[in-house]
């Protein structure tokens, strides 16, 4: 079989790929110039010059169950192996 037998569909796939990558490229450019650079020039410089408190990733981290306010954790250290799918065959 030669590739030219698939030519119309092959051309169609490359066209779809080209337009998809074209849109992705423009999206990246617009996000960089429309979002990232403005953030650097506003929030970033404010933090750099001490106008706002430094960003702390702990503030936005998803809190573990026992760290949450008003949550009581009853079973924090379960014992045993549990009903795991791939648990059969190798028991310790």
C-alpha cells in the first residue's frame, strides 16, 4: 500500500492539526501578554517592593482533613490491609 492512497484523509488530518496548533499558539500568546505580563507588572512588582505581604503557598493549599476548622477525625490511622483491588497474593 502506498501513502498516496490515503492522501485526502491524510491531508484532512494535517489540516485539522495545523488549525488546532494555530489556535493553541495564539491562545498562548494572548495569555502571556494578556494575563502573565500584567500580573508580573501589578501584583508581582507590588509584592517585590513590599506593598503587599509575600505570597505564601500554604494559604491556598488544600487543607488535610485533620487541619480543617470544625472537623473531627475519628479514624486517622486505620489498621489492617483493607479491601484493596490488588491486595491478593502478597500478605505481610
